[in-house]
């Protein structure tokens, strides 16, 4: 690393600036670094330089000390013993073993200082960038070219367990290092361990507090879970179908020294399997944590795009998604995307899927944030020709009942959904025009029950579509939409008058054209719509009042600013009455 990076405005302004911890100046720090690099006789300069690696130290001094220490330790990395070997040689009298043990201790202090400089919010952007580069260099230049996962794990552990914002650090990691496959691999490995460790420390009583985001001792746990999710979200997903070559940060990559394959294809296949396995383990360990509600929603909103395609066995997520789908409300709406992929692409069986989907059809769905994706999936789920007639009728009836209470944009979507249902399932077209015969068999079955004229046999409160009575009802709600206050709805409902059983003459409506609608979009479409000119009321003279005098004989509705006001009398003769500006609007009746 070039020393020119240490040139800062602070250094240029004062060469004799003193540090807070002592009397070292910039020139003295440079001299200590040069002596440390020149001979082992100056090894005691290392602790003095390490003392300058703090977020509160002057920027120019910290940068100079960091560069000197990095230059000192990089050539010695292969000779630095492990922590266990260094501890075993503490009592030895061999000068070389003593030196290596001392080297291990100073190197651990340097790594801890670099981690603090990278994570601390008090660190300057320049020192954070240089510290992260130095730390990743130590990760890369390990023994035998291996990825030093122990150093990287310490770094990620500190990132997860900080209570401050980690967004600037994640931006650096994402732009510089997450593009390397081995960095992503060991990121998943470390997050798997950290999530398991965090989950074991959370008691059963703490889970409810995390779910609700309550204040107290669990606040730090909530922050840690947010940090884990932010790291996972910043790691780019690898397209295993297209990627054939993988860039590595370390020399060896994911293989040990003698494990490299001669074939590039087999090597790429092995890398894909390893990364997928670690990706799956990391996400499963994370999803086992008691996720806060905001994180829970973000995970469900993106799991079908960012998680399921990259998992080694996506069916493992069935428990998480089915539990989410059973919760109800917005959570169920957001879990539908992932659950639908597991059902259609990975063979998941969910016996009560349509009953749960039927229960989600409430007015709140048409005002939810993720209504667009949900309504498109709803249309897709009802597309199968093997859907029983009673189920299609129940959904059509439930949607038509909702059309009476949802906003105009929601009514447009409902009309499109019902249009597609009637076209796909001709067996329920009788719902459009249903006349009850007095001699009908259903009438004899219900003979003992009191008849109610105009009563709808459909039970909107019934959770089971098979017991809702939709097959004995009709879509009378659609007819009421002809008189909807929104012109867009009243015009669009006419599309259901076509004979939808003739599939050759009709086509399905694209729900995507309506699913993102709102009051604003309906208003804009109506304003842009070109209408034909219609006859207007004709006046011989420009009206000066809201009502004509002939509408209310004996009363005047002229402009009070005029001096003359015309008044109509009983014999329909005009008589001019002089009035001043102060004349009241209510005039006395004029007798003739």
C-alpha cells in the first residue's frame, strides 16, 4: 500500500501536531515506522504505533501508523503461529518461540484495532476504508494462500454485534469484496454460526419481545437480527444457471491446497454445491430467529426472488412459509408468493390452500401495499381448469360482494378477475343470470324454512367455500355496479355482458393492467379520456344568477350589485323595480 494515501489536509497543515495520547508528531511516527521495518532491534515501536489505531486519534497519525504496521506484518504472516501454538510456547526460553509468541499477540491486537476502526461510527471515512483494505489483505495473505476465515469471522461478529449503523461499511463491502465468491461463501459460514449462537441466547420469553419490538433488554437482540439481515441482503445472489467462472479473493479459493480439480467444469460444479449449501444454512439459521415484524415483512416480500432460487433444497422453507401463511392478514398475503413457488415448482402439497386464500379476500387486501403481487397470484391460482365449480363460484361470489365496499380501483380489478373466472369456468356462467323456479328441487329441500323474498343464499361469513352457498346464488352485485359513482367502473362492468362461454371471441384480461390502480390512477385516466360533445343549455343572455325568476314567482335572484332587478309576477309580466346596492336579496311580492 502506497504511503501517499496518508497525505491529508491535516498532515499538510501541521507537521508538528501532537496526538492526544502523547507527544508523538507525524515526523516521529514516520521515524518509528521506518525503524520498525529496518531491524528487529526496534520491535518495541510496534506497541507505540498500535496505540495510535483508535477512532479518536488524529487521522494523519493513525493512517501513518496503520501503513507502517501493515508493511511490518505482511511479510511475517507465514511465520506467525496459531493462537494455540503461541499459548503453548509462552513458557519457553527459546528466543525464536518467544518472538513468535510476541508476534502473535501484537498481530491479534492489530486485527482488533482494524476491526474497531472499520466498525466504529466515530471513524473517518478515509481511515475506515484503509482499515478494511488492510484487514481483507490479512484475510487474503494467510498461510498457504488459504482464506483466513478466523479473522473474517471476528470482523463479521463485530459488525453484527454493533449497536450503530453499519450501512457505510456494508456499502464498502458490497462494492469491493462481495463480488468474490469465497468472500460470499465465508460470509454465509460466519453468519450461520453467529445466528445459531444468537438464537441459543434468546429465551422463550424474549421471543415475544423481539416479535413486538418491545423496549428493554431485548432491544440489542433486535438490532443484531437487523444487522444479520442487512448483511444477507447486501450479499449479491449468484445466478448458478449462468455463472461458469467464479472470482476468488484468496489464492486457493474454496479448495484446500491439494484439492483443486483439473477440470474447470467439475470445479465450477463443486463451487456451486458448496456455496448453495452455505447459503441455505445461513438463511435457515436466520429464519429460526424470532424476527421483528418489519424484518419479517421484508423477508417475505423478497424470499421468492432472492432466497428460493439459490437454495440447495427450497422445500426446506415449507414450514416457515406455511406458518406465515396461516397467520392471516398482511403476513399471509406476503407469504403467498413463496408458497406458490414451492407448490408449483417443488412439489409442496398444501391441502387447505384455497380455503386460506378464500379467507384472505377482505376489503383490506385491496388497500395493502403488496396488493399488486397478491392479486396477480390470485388470478394465477384460479387459472387451473381442474378447479371445482363450487370453488370457482365461491371465489366469484366473494369477489362480487367485495366490489360493493372497495375503492373504484379495487372494483375494476374485481370485474377483471370475475371476467377471467367466467371465461375459464363455463360451468358457473349461470351465476350471471339466475332465476329461481318455484318447482326447483332446492325449494323442496328448504320447504320447512321460512322464505325471504330477495334473500341471498350466499353466506359471506362462512370460511369454507363449499358451505358458502355460492352455487345457489347469483352475481347480483355486479348489476349494481352499473350505477357506480365512478364512470370507469360503470363502463367497465359492461364487459361482463358478453357471452364469455365462446372463448374464441373473448380473451382474458391482464390483471397487471389493473392491479396497481388507486384513486389517483382512476382520476388521471378519467381526466385524459376524450368524450364527445353533448348539447348544452341555451341562453339568450348570459345568466347572472343560479335560478331563473320564473322558477320562484315573487322572488328575485339577481346580482345585488346591479341597480335594476327583474321580478316575475303572477300574470307573468315583467316589471322593473329600482333597487340600491343595499337592497336585500329577499324582495316583497309585487301586486299588479
